[in-house]
C-alpha cells in the first residue's frame, strides 16, 4: 500500500514547521520588514523573488483545495508582506516635488478639464446665455432690473452712477485708494475662495448649482445693462472683466468639480458605486485644485488693477488673462510629436 505524503498545512494556520522553503520566505520577509531590505545579504536578495513565487504557488493550491482556510490566511499575510518588500517604490515618482506640482497643474488639470468639456460647456452656456438675455431685457426696460437683481444692489449702482460727474471715471464699489489695495486684495481672495467652496458644494446638488449659476448670470447682465442707461456700460464691463475673466471661469469650474464628484455616485455605469466614486473624486480634484490659484490671481487683479488702472489697461488685462486661460486649457498636457506638433490627449 502506498504511503501517504505528509500534510504540509497545519490546522493552526502556519505552514512553516512543515515546509522549510516557506519558513525561509517568512524569515526573510520579517527580517527585511524589521531591519530594512539592506539587512539581507546578496544570497538572500537573490532568493527572495524565487521564494515569493513559490509561496504564491502554494497559496493557490491551498485555496483551490479549500481544506485549510486558516493556513491560507496566514500565507496570504506573508505574501502581502513579501509583495510590499519586493515592489516598494516601483510606482514612486522620483522627481522633485516642484516638478510633480507643475506636472499636476500644467498637464493633468487641463487634461481633466478637456475631458469634462460637456458639463463645463453647458454651465458656461447657461451663465452667459442668461447674462445676454438679462442685458438686452434691462437695456430696453430699466424697471426690469428690480426684478432680476437684488433691489439693494440696483439702488446702490444707480446712486453711484448718478453721483459720478460727467468726465469722471465710474468706479462703482472700487472707491478705495491704492494704499488699501493690499488689505483689500487679501480680503477679496479669502472671500472668493469661500465662494469657490460654495460653488463646489452647490455642484453636489444640481438644482442648487443651477440656481447659483442663474444668479451670477443675471447679475452680470443686469448690472452692465443698468450702467448702459447712463452710458457707462463700457466702463463697468472693463472693471468686471478685468478680474472676472479669471474669476468667473474659476467659480464655474469649482461647481463642475462638484458635479463630476456626485456623478460617480449617481451614475456608476459598469463600475461598482464605490469604485466609480473614487474615480470621480480623482477627476473632481483635478478640476477643483486649480480654482484656488486662479482665484488668488483674480484677487490680485481685483485689488490692484481693476480699481486704479485706466480703461485701456483693464481691457488689455482681460484680453491677456483670457488668452492665457484658453492656452492653459487647450494646450496643457498635450504631447508634442517632432513632426506633427501637438498630439491631442
């Protein structure tokens, strides 16, 4: 009668006592975990990958048999330890931190924005569509301004327009001197970043996001149209868009980041809901992260340029910042082929 082979797995969950190869693998892993990989000599380092493959094979066999779950759990834990040792740093980016930051903002963020062009395009179309409609409506009938915009804002603007003498530049709310610009710019930055967080939060609830976009679109159109009745539409537009070219786009981008995040939860597609949410969070972060540097730049412009620069400088600032913003979104993160120029990504 043939003699049965000795069982390699014990009911205690440990296979080391019955398999010297597994024992050596476990000992090497624990030494490397405790003292570092440099504690192993050349022979140990050469043996570790082979022992790892052996342990993986043994785990596959015991899991297939299903006879000893405790031993499988113990060996799975040792394999996880060995995996961490062997593959540590395999995907680690060795570039300096500033290179990784630049890559994130100049390449990854623009690619994410282009990938979400549909919700962004819809958001911008809604904002600027309402702005145009409200502008032409109020330009034709000033009384509509009281219904489309907060009456207090309308009354304040009309009073400012009436108090601006002929030949004097219209400054609106920007009546502070250049000496107060640093403090004012800091307050504006903090305020706008808070509004950015509000826009992001509104994106998590679509009706609220639509409401916030509508209020901003109506404000842009109505505020400019009221000024047109005093022949000041060009001046107020130059003030608004001097910093608003960056500010408004950044705020809409923050709201879109909220939409992208909640989309993974509501519409996971072929993914599990948990995995879809994680994927959405990564893309949402790439939309939200540049919002705050953009609002920082907009705050500097609003504090130092919009209130004090002549209209020509304000218009030039709006044009230059708009071109730079479009170049960042349109060209950032595209690969350059030697003979073909930019390769879309």
